C-alpha cells in the first residue's frame, strides 16, 4: 500500500503533467495524444471551423504550449493534418495553416518565458490566425481580406478564452 501511495505523490504527479522534464517517449506520446485530440475536435466541429467565419475550438489547444513547450511543432502538424483531411483548399491552406499553428504556439511559449499573465495568450490565439490566414484565404475564396479578418478574429475569441481557462485549470490541478 505504501508503494502505491508513493507512486501518486505530488512530485510524481507534477512530473507527469508538465512541470518537470519529460523523456523523449513521454514527449512523443503527449504530442500524439494532443494531435489526435486536435484532429478529432476539428472533425466534430468542422461545420463551423472552416469558411468565412471560423470558430476553431481546437485552436484553444495552442495554449497548452505554455505548459508543454515541446508541443510547438505538433500544433502545426495538427493544423496541417486537419486542413489536409477536412479543409479542401489545397497546399496554401495546408502549409499556411501549419505555419500559423507553429507561429501562434511559439508566441504563446514566449508569453510563458516572459512570465506574463496567462490572459496574454488570447492575443496570439486571436490575432495570428485572424490576421494571417485571410492572406491566402481571401485569394482562394475571393472574399475580401478585411471581411475574412473580422470573421476570423471574432471566431477566435471563444477558442482563445477556452485555451486560457484550460491552462489555468491544468495548472491549478497540477499544484493541488
């Protein structure tokens, strides 16, 4: 019984959920799980995650980079996979979406490094997809850039807030 209790000590719990260094296998496993969750969320929300007004709940997962910095590239891969399977707008959207995922995640990581309040994460989660994606989306869909920008920025507000709340809850559960 004592041995079982030792397995569930705070130190082991915190190590398992991002506060300590992870092994390469743990990083690959967590990355795979997060990619799968992102793609599944996109699949079930695709009817409002693509098009002129995009509410991509899955992009709330970008905030996880503040806890797991090794997820920067997997966030881009998540976007690439979902745009490949469900997007239908070709290579510009697939590669562009992957780059937006990486850049957004990288900025979220820098917010953590700078020790800014978690609420600052809403800025890149709203603005990077909202301002960059319309660059090629306006070309591919013949919808004016500003119309797309407004729609995408508004659509990213919910995922940005959800992302911050997710991180706050995870941090809270890691400490308690």
